[in-house]
């Protein structure tokens, strides 16, 4: 077993902050992964909703190789060509006004929080602004993002976190109303909660929150890091709701494997929030990462990835619903498009099913305490869905 030696080395030299599956991934091709012992896996996790285009897409890889031969880092003391192209595509796809590139999702959240505080500060000069976040949310592990993550277990050992954060119940408009006061500068939420257990926002909730924001000049920050980039059948999940955020965060599939994130501002927020000197990053917006983003948008359009997601996801939903109906282990399904959660019966650990699936050559992941999460590459076909169902059935 080749894998064993790499697992041992990782455990010897890397800080143990992850309880990993005992598998060493060596390479990927299409929607399949191969481990260091040559075992093949059908991948419905996509590196946690990252590899929207699957592995080893030739056009994507060639774009990166090309950029490597030119330049991969310039610093933000200079302009670069891929950043110009990527930002235009991101702004146009979202109908927003200005983008700021980061290196990860959690940094995009940090930037969104700073933009919101700065917007409110410009307005009234106060330094005690509050942000309302949601219970069971996930926004990242850096201290600002952790402060708006509604998960006591993640937060507790790292207190004190940043101040002025209040929590409300997702999909409960009254609980949000109850937290609003004259200090509130922003409301932050995922359009579809991911880590918390695949909970889509109800239309009346998101529309209600938007109305509250407009009435009180509060900024709506939508975290699209997991649910964005076509996953729900819309480029950004909020586009289905007829609600537009003031600030949006992206990462994960934005670079399809290259680490990159962004926060994107509407005109009102861009005009009066972060200005020269207020925010920065050494690597953010580097030409390598931006060449990936540019090519990802290019491929999405050329291959009509979103049209494909709409089509294949209705097939997936149908098959998952049939699986749930037939199973006495699964009690329900939640999700949108290619972001789906199967709810397991009380007393059964979703992790046990995930482990069995791995033995059967299928990668699925967990979410919340009782959900099996599927966030496959957006390029899966009906045949991959059939293969997944067959493998999953064996584990139930
Ligand atoms: C993954 C995730 C983040 C954090 O992104 P990182 O790149 O891991 O820092 C933030 N918000 C949501 C909704 C996520 O799914």
C-alpha cells in the first residue's frame, strides 16, 4: 500500500486539524478521482464544491499553463491583464459594480465585513455598528468570518471574537426583525446554507430580508461561496429569487481548483466604502488565479454549463427522491440544482454512510449533523447520476 507511507508522513509533519479519510488522492480525470493505490472514485464532492468543470479539463489546464509561461504574480502595485478580464466577467455575470479578488472564501467574507462597516461609518461616523448573521451558517475560519458563523462549537475556544455580531434564525423573518436597531449595518447569510445542512433560503424570507435592508439602509451580504457559480442552476443562487445583494462573496468554484475568492459590491456600496489604502492583499488578484477565473467564465458561457445543470439536476432530483422513497435509512431530500442533501434517519450517522460509499468507490460528503451532501462537478451526466445511485444504494 503506497498510501500508508504518505498518510504517515502527513500525520508526522502536518498539524492535525483535520480528521481525514484514509485515502491519498493522486490524480483526477473528468468526474473521477484516483488514489495512490490506483483505486477509482466517482466524485460527488468535487473538492467541496470547487471543481465545477471536473478534473483535467484540457482547455482550462492549457489556459493555466499559458499563464505560467508569462507571469503568475505581479503584486498589486501594478495592473495585470487576466485581472482586468476576470473582473469584467465577474461583474457582468452578477450585474454588480466592482470586484475585489481575494485568495480564499474566508478572506472574501473579511472584505465584505470591512466594506459594510466602512459604508456605515461613512454615513454616520459611528464605530459601534452591528451585523446580523444566521444560526447554523458557515462563513469561514478566520476570526472575522468565524464571528459571523453561527456554530458555537467552532466559535467557543477562540473567543473573544469581533464584536457587534447578533444572530437570527435562518428562514425566520421575525427573528431578523427582532435584532435590527439603529446600529445595524449589514445582514449576512448564505443564499443556500451549505455546511449547516443544505437549507435553501425561502423566497419570502430572502425577499423579506431585502425589504428590511432597503427600509433601513442596511447592506445585504449574500455568501455565494458554495452555492454560487452555476451550482443551483443560476450563475448566482440569488438570481432565482429576484433579490440582489449589496455585497456578494464568491470562492470555491470561482477558480475551479486555483485558490481564489472575491467580494463584489453594487454601485452604492462601491461608491462609499473601501477606498485606496483601506484594504489590500499581496496575492489577491494575481494573474495566475485570475487567468483561471477568466477561463472558467469563458467555458461556462461556451458550453452552456448552467443550461446543463438545470437539465441534469432535475434528473438527479428525480433519482434521489426515488432513492429516499425506497430507503428506510433516508428520510428526505433538500437542495437546489447540483447542491443536494439527503437527510438520514435519527440514530444513523451520515459519516458511516460516507465511509461505506468510499469503500464502494463513491465520494459524497456530510453536512450538518444528519445530512449526506452532494456537490458534484457541474459537468456530470445522467450516466454518472445512475452510477452514483447504484453505488449509494449498496451502502444503504
Ligand atoms: C467554504 C465556505 C467558506 C470559506 O471558504 P474558504 O475558502 O474555505 O475560506 C465561506 N462560506 C461558505 C458558504 C463556504 O461554503
